[in-house]
């Protein structure tokens, strides 16, 4: 049972905000250093894409009757997210030259921080509504 009349949390907004932030940062960096700009962009995308995929899978189930489906979906999505992160880093470092490693990890960590902050703000906002 995928929809029990309960609206899914608007987690897609976090991914969208991350993308806007990441592209903005990369655009500013492009004026200073092109390698840093696409390195930060690559690292940020490695964080955003698997998180968005995880959210899509994990939040596809709703309602009390869907508890077992939610658990399975969450474990599957977490494994998928881990694999996508590993593949993303491997492909980026293998295929993109020149690359600035510090910038890649800075972009990745910045998007993780943005995700944590966005999640916290989303939860705080939903608590205020109730």
C-alpha cells in the first residue's frame, strides 16, 4: 500500500535548495578558478543525487500498514545511496582531469551540511504547523 491518504514530506525541496546553492557556489567559483568550480560541482552532485534517490524510495511508503515496506525500502535505499556515492567518487576521480580533490570533498561536505540543515528546518517547520 503506497498511499494511505497521508501526504509525503516535502523532502524534494531540500534537494532543490541544495542544487540552487551548489550551482550558485560553482558559478561564483568559475569566475575565480574553473577547476575548483567543476570540482566543487562534482563533489556536490555526488552528495545530492544519492540523497534525492534515497528520499524518493524511502518516502514512497506511507501509513501504519506500510511499516514493513517502509523498513525494506529504507534499507534498500541506504545501500543504493552508499553504492552511488562510491561510484560517483570513483568516476569523478577516474574520468575528470584536472581535478582538485580538496574542492571535491568541500563540495560534498557542503551539500551534506546543507542537507542536514534543510532537514532540521523542515522538521522544525512541520512541528510549528501542528
